[in-house]
């Protein structure tokens, strides 16, 4: 029988947000509504990318506006990884340019603040391999 980390491989989620309260909230949402996933957190895209180079994540739940490396830069950089996770974006500043980017890339985004049930539904759909 493998180690706990081996059994949970592919059952990991990375929450990336520069606001600690948002990281904590999303972790609690997973613990309560989508159990069975190990949830790691990062405060910016640069740290998240480093983590993604060493861990396989099923989902990256990501803020768009962050210092050092924003969410869209993280997404573009993550395309080079061997294991490409699904991305769920949140933003408090949705511009037409961002809408176009999300549409072109086929990505799901949510406004901040978000409804918990919508977040849970989107996260479950992405974890189950669908984007609708």
C-alpha cells in the first residue's frame, strides 16, 4: 500500500489569492462541500508556479489580480507543465479584455465576491472534467 501522498496524488487543489481571508474561505469551502481533496494555498502566482512544478494539482482556484505574478500570467506559464490542472478564476475587476481571454481559452471565471454554491458547482464540474 502506498503512502498517503501517493494515494492522494491527483486529489490536490491549489488556491491562489493574495488575500489570506480568500485563501482561508476557499479552503473551508473544500473541507465542507468538496471533501477528499488536499488543499494547498499560495499568496501569488510566482509561489503557485513553484508549487505546481513539484506537485500535481487537479484544480487551481485563482485570483486574477495579485502582485509578483497575476493569475493570467500563472495560467500562461502553467501551459508548459507536464500535468496541466483545470483553472477556476475569480476577479473583482472583470474587463472586456479579460472576458475575451477567458472565452478564447474556454475558462470559467467568477466575480468577487462570489456565491458559495456557484463556486462549489464550478469547482466540482472542473474536477469531474467538464467546464459547464
